[in-house]
C-alpha cells in the first residue's frame, strides 16, 4: 500500500558537495550543497541560493571547486552547511581544512576531500524553476589511494557520504549491488 | 597526493531515478536517469536527452513520475536504462513492473518502487549548458512499510540504489554516519 506524503524534495540519495571559491581578496569561502548534479558530460549545475557568500564569490571569481565529502570530514562538511560566510568571517579557518590553489582554475582545492571537480563558471541559469550556477569541469583530481589499478576512482576505497533529506542525515555508501548496463541484460 | 584525471562527471553518489510517462495513446514508457536533482523545494530537474521516448512522452502528456529504484528492482531498473522506447515497443511489459495511474498527475506510478514523485511538467530549460525537463512535484507517495513512526520516509527500511558513474555500478546505501545540521555544531 502506498501512502501520500504531499510534495517534498524526495530525490535520494543526494551527494554531499563542498563548494569552494575565492572572494575578491583571495580569501576562501566554502559551503555544503546537496542540490547539485551533472547536467552535461563536462558540466555540473548547483542549485544554490544567489545570496550565499560562495555564490557571490563564484560570480566574481568565475571559478569554483566541488569536493565530495567523506566520513572523516563529516564535522567540517556539516559545519559549512550551517555557518554562513556572510556572517562568519573565519568560516574556512574553523573547518581545519587545508586548501591549495587549483592549477586549472582560479579556485581552492580542499586537500582533505578525496575527489574534487575543478570548474570554470560556464553559465548562470535563472528561470521560474531554477537558479543554477553551472560550471564546466576542467579537471577532476582524486587521492591516489582511491584510484584503482584501472585508473578509475574506486569508491570502495573511501567512505563517501550521501545526504538523506527525508531525515536530514548523512549516510555512507554501501555495498555494490550490481553492474550497470549489465544486470538488466536478462530482459533484453 | 592528488592525481589529475581530466574532466569527467564526478558527482557521487547519483540517484537511480526511474522516469515514467504515458504516450499519446496512454501507453507507458519509462527510463533510468542518474542525472536528476531537486532544483527548488517542490521541483525536480531531469537532464535527459530530448530524443528519448520518455522525454517526448513528457512533452506531450505534460506529466511524469520519478521513482527511486531499490535492490529488488535492480534488473528492470537497469534494463530500462539500456533498452530504448524508440526501438522496443514492449519495453514496459518486459520489466514485469505493475503501474497504476497517479491520482494527482497524468502519469503512471510503478507499484514496485518504494518512493515516487508525481510531477507536472513545469518548464523545459534549454541553454548552452543544459537541456532540463523540470517537474513540479505535486505529491510524493511511498510504501507504508518504509514510513517511520514520525511519518517520514526511513531509508533504513528499504534498499535504495545509488549509481556510481566512475565504474558504472549500482550500490546500496550504507549506514548512517551522523545527523545533518548537528555533527558540525562542534565548530560553531
């Protein structure tokens, strides 16, 4: 039996994206965003409010990075989702994160995060249905230790987080259930 | 040490969304989409190609549903990501799924999926960076058995899938790692 729950943002899982950018003085700000997704093979759309400090920084610097949060960074990852860079001037310092400047775009890479997309601002899409910061993914960098022998990122070697918006919780990712474009061949 | 991997769609986890709609004759078609996300509290954006049979059906019927795939539906969920409704006329029948018409929108609900967003077509966003089908979420329905005593969906009572685009695999979701807007209070 199905039960009606009314309208709600019921996509699950959502990623735990840490979006970082420089302000006009080269200071780092960063935020936690769950509402972001690939919108073209080399592009990512972030549905984040225009008034965020990070959004304003991206509009100014024309670049940002998006890191994937893992279990060991859960405390600062959650913190940057609560504290506002418009109100807390030392938000980045409080995280304990260490950042280095990307060699590809004008934005900081958080060293503690295992996977980071380095993005140039491609477009700001503003319609009745969305405000989206769209970045062109110029490069992805990852911790060497989570790259498999085939050169691909192996998520079993890390503890990436997901966001559960039903209960506002973070979970880790679980076991592999099957290969895509493979298990379904039984019905082809 | 970080390693550069070049541009790639590195959001992880991605959801496993089963998008369903009627064609002009009331026949069901459905597809598997990973590139979809909430773009406003009551809206979902699907980054799916315009030439998909499901996309064409949505443009015609002005409605669709988005179900979350779980482990028990992994075979049909993967199948509908491989087979094209433009080529296979009995795609829905082959899945073994059972659909009922939504009471809220002109679209079918797949009974086997534990959570479904019922959507009216709100907007088609077409820019250099994206082609997005945006739906207004009119209602969410869920299996009674996965709703907790607090009336909220409890993902620990189901086996939702996620998509790992690095290795084209499905994983289940793992254990809870912490409460959002809570564990980060240590740094406030």
